[in-house]
């Protein structure tokens, strides 16, 4: 089983983001799957990112709420959470 880490920026984002109960449920479910080294369901639209985020992946919780994370052999680092506009506004 992998270990979970939350980046400082993820903690800041999480304090600001307003997650519905279904979003929170999916967050727990998807992170749990990643920790157990299972693949995410198709509805999460999990995919690798490009450009300056090329070492990261992203999954969707529904609507325009997404999570950027870095997957390593023995750990997962949650890096950002928020809307597409909030997370990629400088790109």
C-alpha cells in the first residue's frame, strides 16, 4: 500500500474549495483506490498532464472539480484541488 502526502498548496486549496457530499465521497473513494494501487473508474477521467505539469496526473470529482496528484512507486502526493480555471489560470 502506498503512503499519502498532501502538498502545502493542496491544503490551502482544500480549505477554500467547496465540495458537495458526492464530491467528497468520490475524493475518498478515488484516493483510497490509488493508495491500494487500483485504477480509477472511467468517470474520473484520470489522465497524465503535459507541459510544466508533465510529472503529474489529474482526476475529476464531477462538474469542474479536479485533483492534481503525483504518483510515485510508494506514495501519492495530492498537489492541488479546485476548478480548471483556478488551477490552470496562469497557463
